[in-house]
C-alpha cells in the first residue's frame, strides 16, 4: 500500500515533480448548503465524524477551520477488535480512515464543515479510493450522530448532485456513527510532524493551501 510504504521508506522526488503533482490537487468551488443548522447562540461542543481517504490530510485541513477545537484521526465503520492500522489497511475490517472533529457550533455550522469536506478535503466522486490510496478503508463517508446531521448531509449531497457541481456523481456514504476508535499515536497530527514527507507535500499540503485561498472566511492559522 502506497501510504504504508512511505512510513518505512524514504522517497526522493525532484521539486519539479512535486510542483506538478501539487498543481493537480485543486479545490472545487461549491455553494453553501441550502439546508443547515443555524449558528448556536452560546458556545459549546459538538462532534462530526468524516472519512475522506487518508486521515493525515483530512485531519490537517480541519485543524485549520475556524471554530474547530480539536481533531483526532481514527477508524469508523468496523468493530473495536480490528481497529488497528495494520488490520484496517487490509480493507477487510469495514473501517474507514476517519477524523473526529470537535467544534463550537456558535462559530461554525455542521453544513460549513461539510462544505470544507466536499470542496477541499477530498474528492467525493472517487469510489473506495483517494489519490494514490485504494481500498474501502479510503472511502468517502459521513458518519452522522443525530437526525439533524443526517438531514443536512443528505440534503447537501442532493443539492450538489442536482447542481452538477462535480463531473461525476457523489459516492459519499451516509451512515449512523456506531463508534470512533482513535488511531495510533504516530498518526495523530501527522502533517505537522512530517511536513517535508513527499506524500504530505504532494497530497496534503495543497489541501490546506486550498482551504486558505478558497474559503478564507473559514480558515484559521494554527
């Protein structure tokens, strides 16, 4: 598996090659969700769990979103007994690499988080893959924790598909959150610890930059 190999191998790429790949990692301009929760009138904490391929880049993107108080990388969709990286990487556990987002609903709405998810964090039209990574563990998925999240997610997917925002139908799965299992410590805040790793430079740093450029109102510097 490409990403797993990068954990144990040092890959030397020319700066020209990196720049070429970085240019292709572009964002997609999408409208605000027509159905969303209003901003809360008081500070608080709510949780969103999203899966959009390798959790390293998705984690990094949401750490730069206004109103997000914390992000953890982990696994959702499978059982506790198989929620380990080596097992999940087989693609046979039912898990998806996911991120748990703790956010303040008085600062950012669930729909705004989904706008970041669909526009810059990943490509929602890729089935069981993202970029160089393939397998069901890299699928696009929204794990909702209440009826409002489910309603907002389904309405937004329908809105984007009806508007033909993407060149292909959205394949994001929407399912109830049964559990989120935190990933191993070396996966947490991975981009910040390995900013020069080729995988990060090619696949993930452009996502954070696209957030800053395309959604400045939602971007925060760490």
